[in-house]
């Protein structure tokens, strides 16, 4: 997720760019594993407070939901503009630790280099999104 203004979007991970790692709950009553990372950069902390993550095992896969409170996202990374950049990658690894190599990877929009270069994320205009107000 890259919420930087369009003129600041480039191939670097910095404040305004979030990478999330999510492993869905593998058993019915388990919780998903979730963390933020900063790609190859260690120059900033990408964390956002009060993010809600849910996963549910369904026939044929998982249903995953990640909800960011806009105020907390903006406190951590700056004001949302009229667009953001976004991608989803799905890794398949049968290992149980970080040293396990992935077997395959699928990307929704970008390439397998997104973890180090957010410039390949898909541009999404905020006017195209349905935002739920509570």
C-alpha cells in the first residue's frame, strides 16, 4: 500500500509505503498472523495502530479482511490524497518458519519485485472506492 502523493511515488520504501505480511488462520478458532514490514528499508517504522485483521477458512480457500482506521493510517504515514497505489501478493510455502522457501507466488498487479520496489503497484483513485462511514 502506497499512500504517498503521486509526485512522491517511486521505487523506494519509505514513510507512506506499507508492506503487510498476513498468514490466515489455519484452524477454525486460531487468529491470523499479521505484521507490517518496510520492504528492504529499515529507515522507518511502517506500523499502523488499530488495524483489524480477520480470516476465515471457507470452501476452497480463505476469506481475509484487513481494515485500517483512516485517522491512524494518516497519523503514521501522512494525509491520504486523491489516489493510492496497491497490490496483493500470495505466496505459497509449506514451511513453518521464515527460512522456508516459497514454492510459488502470484501478484494481483505488480511483479515479484514489489517487496523492494513499490513503483509497480496499481494506481487506485479514491473516487473509485466505496468508503464506509460509521
